[in-house]
C-alpha cells in the first residue's frame, strides 16, 4: 500500500502483481441518438436533423496468480489491456478516504513494458471536489461587480477544474514507476 495525494485528498494505492493465468475481452457498444420527426409551423412541415452517436467500451477479465500462489480475478473497463497467459502484470487501484473500494486506475504489463490507464477515473480522482468550484463561482457572483470577476469566474473556473484533473492524471501517468508495484 502507498499513499498519494490527488485532488486535495489522500488516496491509498493498492496493487496486485502476478502471472496471468487467463484473460478475456469483450466489447459493449452504446448507441444514442435523436432528431428526425416532423415539426409544423404555420402549416409547413419539416424535420429536425438526425444525430447518432456510438461509444464502445472494452471489458477485460484477467485472472492473476500472485507470488504467494493466490488467484485474483479482475474485471476492468475502458483500459483495453493487451496481455496473454504467462505475462507478468501489476494492477493498481485507488481508495478514497472513508471508502472501502475504489476504481482500477492502471495496469502495467512487465512482460511487454506496456502501461494501460483508466483516464476517466484518473481525471476524476485528480479534480477537486465539485463543491469548491460551485463555492468559487458563488463568490465570483457576489464579488463580481466590485472586482470585475463575474465573467472570468463563471467561465474560467469550470474549465480550470477540468484542466486540473487532466493535468494531474497526465503527471501521474508520466511519473509512475511501475517497478515499485511488484
């Protein structure tokens, strides 16, 4: 176990290192859309543009045997881990204060020297609590007319909040030494 600071919180970082016994992969495609249909105005008909979006999520199921001979099963989403039987992996997850479990955030394949990250989970982890942004926006609304902060606060704070998460996640990816997690 190791402690890291992300988004102003202390997270406990846990990992399992072991040999892949078996792995499986499947994909889930989510499709959404809208539009079309007719609209009438003054007796004239029309249709709204149709938009269709799809998003594919890769699900990995990995069975590892650790150095003590215990078997572990992992169900991962969105990382698209490349591994096969016999590869040595480290799988990392982070648990927030007061929680009993947390998201899987990274997998490192020691056999191929490849790393895989759940960028969505990392971005969320490295962003400050949303209440900070709302409080700062409220302060901008209250003080905005005196210090000309109204528009800057309302526009810049949410953008800065998103960027903070992305920059923290990027730094974590670049600076993580997976040789520690064996």
